[in-house]
């Protein structure tokens, strides 16, 4: 393991139109001691060819992997983690961008605040017209944050490799196909780890209007099961289960457009 080195892990699938910009945002980082481990999840476009070209240009900085079958994000990230040699692990997605000072600021935070094991950031949405609303992260979240909020924006995190080693990486199952991060946070707090978030938006998430529509009833039900399992894991009082069940029912019957409007309203409230 190389001291102070960051292993960036990314799972990609059909990102040929956005992957160049995502990788270039990493190449522009002011913090230069990193390796980029990218796992292609059997893309049907040119994604794998594009990331292979970066390996040819920067052979000492990139590790390129490919799954034998389409296995989803949790499996792809675990595949990446097997090859990580850094002290730190950072996340990145193939259609987003990182601020040039993202890693430098996150590393500095962890070095100055030794009681914390992980640091995330706020993030800002963007589309073809530019930047818009900021999704502010919660300061000093704890295990009770998971009662009704997400403690960290998954793609923004930087943590110690020992944290992932302790947790055994991501849970790969039908239940966690779209809630692998939520499952991770329950286990993170159960093990007594601590994290914080930088208020600055150091990560830029591309608008994905289809994302909400991909959250089918089955996906929402599996996320609900993850929630209930997490509540039990953290010994939440039984009366907290009812609001979680209510949220699941409401989201399951609410039209996609109204959910999107609600999320934007919540983002506006947190900003004000």
C-alpha cells in the first residue's frame, strides 16, 4: 500500500458520450498521487475502447477491468477494490465531473481531522445548459441521520481503504442493486466509523431525467427492505419503522414528475 495514494474506483456501463469528460476532470486534479481503477460492466457501446485508450496514454495511472457478464455497480466496485493499492479510496461516476481541488481538499480534511474516517462533499447538478441547484450535504451525520436522510452523497466520498476492508466492500445482491450505498452506510455506522461532509460542491452530477423512472416498484421495495434491515442493525426504536413504511408507500404510488419536483424543493430548502 502506497502512503497518501488515492485509489479512485469507478464502475461504468455505456458511458461513451460522457466518460471522456469524467476522466479529464480527474486528470486535472491538483492532487496528483492517485491511480484510477475503472471496471467496464459489459458496455455495448465504445466505453471500453475509450478507457483502454487512457490506459495506453497513462499506463502508470490507470487500471482497466472488464466483467465477464453484466453484474451491476456493487459487483463492479468490489472488482475495482481488489486492485486498489492506495491508502485512500475515492468514488467517481462515469457521467459526472470532479472539481479540480476535490481530492486535495478532502485529503487535507482527513489529515486535519483524524477522528473522521470518511469525507464527502455537496454536489451540484448540471446539464447541457450549465450548472443549477446545489445538493447540500449534511454536516457531521451520524447513525440517526439514516432515519430519513442519506448521510453522504455516494459518488463524492473519499475514505480510508481500511474502512472498505473492514466492511468487506459492497453487498452484492438483488436487494442492493440500486441501494448499495444505503446498505454501506448502515454497516459503516454499525462498525462505529465516523464521517463528515464539506459544504462546498466539489462534485458535479449530470442531470439524468430517466433515473427516477428506473426506480421501479421492485427497486423501491428492495430499497425499503434495505432500510428495515438497517434499522434493525442500528437498533432503531420500533416506532421509527412506520414513517419509513409510509415513505415507501407514497413514493410507490406518486407520479415520477411529482417526485422530481419534491426533490428540487428539498434542495432549495436546504440551500436557504
